[in-house]
C-alpha cells in the first residue's frame, strides 16, 4: 500500500485531468495525499463560457476551484506554493528546489507524481517536472520515492516508450469528473472536453484510464 | 464580463487620465497553440504592473475594439477587445475573447497593483 503521495503540478486542474482517479483510488486504500500546486493558474486563457472571470479575478476564482477539486478527490493536504503561472522556467531554481526539498524532507512520501520533463507540452509542466526530478535525484538512492510522470507531447511514446503504469480508474470516475467540473472556469474548454458533455463511451475512453511513466534515475 | 459598451469604457478612460496607474497588458495564443495545431506559431507577451500615466486615451472601432493610450513618452495599444468588467468601479478591465471564448488579449488599468 502507498502511504503518502506527494503530487507536484503547476496549475489548478492538472490534478483533475492527469491523476484524479489514481489519487482517489489510493486515498480509498488509506493513503495520505499532499498536493503542492505551484501556481494559481492566473495566466489561464479560459475565463468560463460566457466569461465570468478576468485576468484580475482569475487567481481567486481558480484557488476556490482547486479547493473544491481537492475535496472531490479526497486530497487531505493542499499546499499553494505561490509561484507565478507561466514563469516556472524563469523562476530562481534554488528557490524552487528548496521548497520541494523541504516538502520531501517533511513528508517523506513513498510516491511522487509530477510531469515528465521535456514531454509535457506546457513550459510550466516541463519546468515543474524538471525541478522534481532534480530534487528527488539529489536524495540518496535508498531514500528516493518512486516518481510517476505524466507525459502527453505528440512525440513522447517515440522517445520514452509506452507508459509502464496504466491504472483503470473507471471505479473512481465520479470523483474524477467532480474534480474536473470543480474547475468551472476551465472544464468547458473544447480541447479538453472534445465535442460532447461529460457522458458516454467517449468519456470512458477519455478519462477511464490514467497513464504514468516511472522515472528511471 | 459584459460585451464592451464603448461609451462606458470611454467614460472610464477619461476618468483615469492623468493619474498614476498600474498597467497589465497581454496578448497570447496560449501555450498549447502548436500542440493543438502544428501550423500555428505560438506568440505571447505580457507585462504586469507597469507604472504609467496617460494624457489621452481613446477606444475605437465597431467591435472588436481597439484602445490607444498616449503617454508622456510613447503609446500603449491593444486590439481585439470584446469584453469589459462593468462591476469594477475604480479599475478598467478590458479583454478580448476569441470564438471559443478564450482570452487572446487583455488591457487592465488600476490605481493599485494587480
């Protein structure tokens, strides 16, 4: 059984689309989850349809959405690290790494979930994953938690192979869909939802499994 | 947000002229532009909390709208504006959303930092 999972992702809603089912499953089995969310997604382009948020109000809106998503999944411990959306790759690396080192030291997780650096499309995703890999990589090998990475760039399977962890999260779709829908300003985005609503075969196809690559240090 | 009412925006621009303000100006295709369509060239820029003062500011066009602010040393310009926040009493928040509802441009002015 996994005891404590540390999730490190840069944007509110990354957890919902990428790992909500896996997290809900482990939580049901008794795991503690700490979610370190690097930013408030304050530079996002989705403002709701019709737009109910704007650039000035978005951080507040997304913070509330993130809290609701965590409740839906059952995440017990949410940490907002306060970095600025879109700026992770430009952030002071020593500062970023020190925050992650402190979390690893405090929590001693046995599993870490983050993005696969270089294969996660958004510069914040790649920079977040790189910081996690750097920090975990500095731990002595026997103290390193397992790291599951999320990847979705078009070339990822060509370069890093198929994901080695495939989790059927269909039993946890209610939690996952509730988490996605908690991100009210974001979830209607056409590229995330396809053409339809949250129902049917398309939904199972899209959200019924979660894929991770175990990082080899 | 509401569809821009040019006369209301103009009145707000007039009220904010010659005041010490903070500007947030941004234009973006989004970080996923090329991932979703390889023919798209991603291009974005923003500046947050730049301090400005303008002597003259106008909204122009028939929608989407353009705004130009003449400062002591240059200009501020935004094109493609569709919405504004009419509930804001002190700040001016303008945004342009594309046909999918995504923000593509925003121009915000406030006496206080964003």
